[in-house]
C-alpha cells in the first residue's frame, strides 16, 4: 500500500482588501520656477506652458528618503488606527535610494515600530506605488500579511541634472504612504499592468553606478528623458491602460469620484482626462502644480490632497494610474480611505 501523498498547506486570507488611510510628507523648502529657470536659461512662463508646474519641494539634507518615508507612514498608521506591530509587511517604492542595500523598507519598518514585519523595496520608477498597491492587496487577500504599509518616497532633486532643460524643472521630492488591510467589500480593483522594454532609453540614467566606479563621469549620474517620446506614450497608450483598468473594475466613468494619475506633467494629466471622457463631477488630481513630479510618491500625495481639499469623498472610487521608466505602468480602481 503506497503512502498518502502529502498535501501542502496554503495560506488564505479575507476576500477583500482596501486602503485604510493615506499620509503624506512634503519638504518645507518651496522651489519656485524662477529658481530652476535660471540654470536652464528659461522662465516661469515657459515652464508653466510646458508642464503646468508652478513650484515644487526639494528636500534639505536631513529630509532623507527614510526620514520622509517614516513621517508619511506615521500619518497613515495614525489615520488607520493600526498599531505598527500589526503590520505584516512594509513595501517601499523608490528610485532614489542610493544604497543598493540594505533596503530602505527595513529601516522605515524599524523606525515606525513594525519590528515583526517583512520589508523590501521595489523599483518601478513613477509606477512604483501602483505596483506596490497591487502587491499589498494580494498579500492581504492571500493571508501572508494582515496589514501592509506601502510607502512611496523620493528625493528626485538628487537624480536630476539642474542644467538639463528637459528635466530640471519637472521634479520634486516627498513621500506618501498608505495602510492596506482587510475589508468587507472590494476596495482594490484588479490591476492592469505591463512594460515596454523596447523603450527603456526613453527614461534612463546617464551612467550606471559601475561607470561611476570604473570610469568616473564629469557629473554624477542623472536622469535623462526623451520628452516627446514619453509624452506621446503617456497620452495615447496610458489612456488605453486607464480604460482597461476601469473596465476590469466593473465600474463606469460616471461611477468614479476621482481620477488620480501619476503627477508627471499637467499637460499629460489633462490629455488623459480628455481621452477618458470623464464626467465633470470626477475630481482630477492636479497636485503636480505645486509639488512637481515626485515619481513613486506622486499618487499617494495627490490622493491625500484631493481628500484634504474635499474634492473627493472617503469611500468614493478613484482610478489610479502610475507610469514611467521601463516603460512600465500599473493601474487600478480603489475605494478612497
């Protein structure tokens, strides 16, 4: 008689997950268009016309990736009413943590008091937060973590060439965080995501860290971008991806409360809004005007702002869409915290 075949136990969790709270951190230093315009021989008018950006925040030396992440995470935890020791995993989305190891997530987990949590970073540039949100929702529903702390934190001012006319005026610093946990109803819709690796040169880094070691360039490696290529891709292909995410949720545009895309450029946000034919009652996040492009931090910062300003209500549905280097993207409909 043969021995019984062993059965591997699998984890299981609640049927649904949602964002319980959001928190943000914005550096105190406000950088005007006039300040960034001088090194690129530009003007406030030129910057506003091309990006819609009026100002951005740049971090001071003490406002590190982890310090900003801890501040945003603390607000999110307080808003959720969840003790840090109940967090099962901390995910940090960032492209400006300039230490290959250890992960920024491990330090943030320790500093907020999530001492039992697993912790890791993800790198998907400006799409990092929406990738992390898909992972966090899946973790809660699978039972691998009861609560997940997701943080997007960036110091883009460290990665830009301040004399690059195509990028210097676009980017800002900051951090945003959410707590994801169990829900009685669906609060995070199916993710629609992908990447076009044939266009990795569209958003790139001027040199690798190995180049910095082996053949030091004249300048520190900086972000580079083919502006028109990125604009066309974002406007046309991301409108399609946003529509797919909405379809996957089972909702229609008139059932949305808000549209919260990555805050790359106001012209892109406006073009996506027009392409999706969103009804007038749908609040469209425009945090980019005063925060600039904060990469992986932009969506949670914009989410916090639309709620803070009363432009969208708690419990309403928001379409989120992150997109950036890779060229990668991810989007989903969520219930607002």
